[in-house]
């Protein structure tokens, strides 16, 4: 049904919507938490392709974002850029769930302590609620999102500062809750490095098979110091970055624990500026296997139809293994390839790719409609009508009905 240029073959629709002179990047929802004993507001960004009824069979990974009110707009724009704009397929389209705070220190700290980083007193109950907050995410929020949206069994967690602390706490104590983690300048100093002291043996002894971590570190050193000097320092002025460097050392020693990870130090970024660039780098690292880079090669006349299909299947086998569940080639992208081959009169490849979509999405009327278009283009009206009729048994699409009616009138 849709023509897409070869170089933009996996391009999907714009992730923002426009109505009443407003540009909308998401929506808010409320969920009452019996665990937290309060109503929580969440911010949700949905891929624009979810609004296209042609491709209603697609399912989406979910990115959960701590400090959601602070980072939601930038992350939503970033995901859109990496998945939709200019034909990018750096990572899959994703549902984004931003979690704004009600009591940030309470929810984003795994242990209770009487004083903050600056030495200020913390009232009882204003820290150490991180485990209950994690229960809220696992037992209430994730089921809520899964019940409302077409989610795939792949989840990411991103957090900065105290949010980064909770990302690391989740990885260490609840590693199976998320597939991938981005910890941005995490506050590993919290409560006299309590979590850090737990992480060091855990990263050596525990298994994190199938988990991925990107750890970002900002330059919070006093002027004139370098990381070697920080490692030797014992003062409170370096405790933040020193704690993260100790964590990085523990990760390096954790060979064999199954964790796929990367650490990056941002010399030019402060604690406040580092989230944007590290979120981008983290997504690039986590999904460095995702993008199909050989689209133009498929149009080489020396490449047979079978070889072209096998190339796509082999790529998505790698993607499926990396993501831990079957990820078929996207219906929209394969459909676009089919039409581009058809437009280029590469009929054997057009047929092969339309057939691949039928095999992967047998409940989609669109794939049968597209095969009908193939047979119209190749002057086989009887087969074209058969496929249009099959499409209409799945969904009463008026465009398909119009094409069928025109062919029947010519008989």
C-alpha cells in the first residue's frame, strides 16, 4: 500500500502529533498505587506508527524514564530522531514512560540515611523507599502499561543522579526486571556507599546474562585534578566521582558475569549537562546491532531474490537473539521494499518480499492487499482478485474494495 524510497526503507511516521495549533509529544495518565499509597501521574509517548491502522500488528519495547518530568521531552525527541527521521533505524521504535516525582529522595534511594550529601538532615521517611518504588514499577506500573499498549517483552530503565543510583540498585538486586540499563552519573556515594559495597561482590559473583548496562560519568572533579588523583583522594569533594570510578573498576573485574556493559567518561560535561549526550550514547551502545545497513545492496541485480530475503532474515535473527525474543522484520519496512522492487521492475524480489510479509504477518490485511497490487502490476488479474478478497476477509478496507470492484468490472 505504501511506497518508500530505498534509502528510507524503514522510515515510519512522525512521533509528534499536531492539533489545535499545538505540537503534542505525549500524554499524561494517572495510576493509584496501593504500594505507595498515592496517585501517581505518568507521562507516555507513543510511536506515531501506532496510529497507522495499516501496521497494527507491531509491538514495541518500553523505555521507563526516572525523573520523567525533567528528561521526557529530550528523550522522546531523541528516540524519534533515532527511529523515524531521515530513515534512521538506530534503535527500535519505543513506548516511553516517564515517571515524574512526588518525593524524589524517598523513591530514588534504596536505603535510609539521616543526612543528605550536603549534610542536611533528612526527616524519617524521606529516604530509603527505593525498594517499595521498585515494587510499584514491577507490580503496578509495568502491568498497567502492558494492559493498555502493544508492548514487546523488552524493557529499558534510564536514570540520572539519584535516578542513576536506582538504576544500579535495580540491576544489582532485580536484574531480570529490565533488559537494559542506562545509569547516568549515579549517586553511588549515597549512605556511605552502601549500594557500592553491595555491587562490588555482586558484579563478581552474580550472573547478568542478557542484561546490558551503559554507565556515564560526568566531570565533577575539582579544578586541577584528574581521575588518577581522584582515586587517591579521600575528601568529600571527590566522593561522588570517586564512587563511580570504583564501580567502573568492579565492572572491569566482573568478566564472566554475563553483563554486556560500557563505561564512558565525559570530560566536557558537568553533572547537570551529561544526561542528554549520555542518553544518546547509551542508546547507540545498547542497540549497536539493530540497524539493517545493507539496504542498497539488496537492489544489486547480482543479488538473487532468495539471497536478499536471506540477508534480511539473518539480520533479524541477530536482533532477536540480542533482544531475547523473536523480532520479525518490520511489516512496514518489508512492505516498502516490496513496492520499491516492484517500481524498479525487479518482480522476483518484489514477490519474495511481499511473500515474506505474508509469512510473518498472516493476520494483516495489508500484506495480502500488497500482494494483490503485485499481481495487478504483473497482469495476473485472477490472482490479484484472490488476494484482494483475502485481504477483505481480514478487514473491510475501502481502498482494497475499490481495487477489487474495478477488476471485477473488467472481467
